């Protein structure tokens, strides 16, 4: 979604530059009298911005959708990959403010076993990180590292069918996981 907003902003900026440039060139420029013979003035014809009529009333976002789901593929050399992986390994403890989903929290006598079962269930069902922790006297199970609350909400809505007590909580998340 952020990529789409950036692309729209760029398109609007280019359109604004095109309009401002065409008005700048439409002014009549006359040579000033000069004693130098090397002075020259270049006049450019005014060009009307061309508009593709097939794009009228078409959403930019539908144009951005593609068969591969709108994913961006970055091709990097092995040297860049090695440097990037080295940077991640050296900053593994680094955290960022974000969101996780609290799936389970209890201080009951059997809370340890229940939290272990829920952790295994989530790991088998979802391909994202699951966190189980103990902070006296509570055992908790969290899932995911989400940068935005909207991303966390999508996952939370999916989890509510199985875990009705699931809720979004602010958390320090692993920065390299996204």
C-alpha cells in the first residue's frame, strides 16, 4: 500500500512539473540588445500535454495491480546479499516499535501446557514468528511482527475465529523480519 501512495505522489509531481514547464515555455522571450555577438536565445514551441483518453475515469491503483500480486523483486549481487546478511547478523538485537497479536495470557496452574499447545498450533498453521514467554505470574503467546496496526488487524481478524480473546498490543518487534 505504501508503494502505491509513493507512486501516485510521483505521478502527480511529474504532472505538476509538466504543467509548470509548459507555462514557462509559453512566454514570449525576446532577445535583449547586447554588445556581444555570442548571445543566443532558444525558443521552444508550446506543447499541449497529451492525455491518453483510455485512462480517463480509471483508478491508478487498478493499473498498479499485477498478476504476481504487486510484489517488487529486487535483484542483488551476491556481494550485496553477503553485506546485507552481515549487517542483519550484527544488529540482531535491534528492535523497532510495532505491533504483535496477544493470543493467550493466563496465570492458571495449567497455563504452561496450554501456552505450549497454542504455540505449536500457531507455528503449524501460520508461517510467521510465534513468541511464548513467561513474566511472573503470566504465560503469554504472541504472534507476528507488524509495522502498522492495519497489518496486525488483518491477522487479528483471521485469528479471532479460533482465538476470540486475541488482541493487538504494542511491542518492540524484530526490525529485520520485514
